[in-house]
C-alpha cells in the first residue's frame, strides 16, 4: 500500500486520470498535496505536493456550467489530466492551497481554430513578403 503524503484530508472523490490509458480511482486533496490512487492497481498512483504545482488548467464549457476535465501542470514533471464527479468541489478545494492567479482556463475549440488560421495566414504573408 502507498503511503499518503497528506496528514489532513479535505476532499476524497471518485475520479479518472488520463495517464496514457484511463485509470479509475479516487482523488484525495489534503494539506500537503494532490493525490490520485488507482482503485484496481495500488502501484498506479500520482502524488503532487502543493509546492510542485505550477498551474491548474481548467477546461470550461457552456460558460462555466460544465467542467469536463482539469489538468495540473507541475514545475518539473509535466502535466497530469483528471476528471471527477464534482469538478467544482475539487477546484474549490485546490484553490485553498494554490494561488487563484495560477488557476487558468484552457482555450476553447474556437480559440484554437482562430489561432491556427492566424498562424496559416501569417506564414503566407511572410512568404509573400520575402
């Protein structure tokens, strides 16, 4: 069994971790960090101390009424993506330990498309200018 890094637990909830294949388990948010434990395989777990969290990236749809997933970007080890049953409760619990300025929303589908079209047209303009 894996030892938890938390001494006090604020929230425990069912969740999905997108680490290669989807893993089902529980998210535990406490005073020392963010933890995900797989429900079937005890060797598959993610423990992120609060000092290591760089940003929390939230995917927002329908003007904030639906949050399908969120990601935690660490300072050294990359980005971990999760989904849970009550994402607003999870994000409120995370906001206690992470600065709200470091919690950002991801780009929407239309923002991504707009950036790609601008990039294509800028490349064409640069080629014509040369």
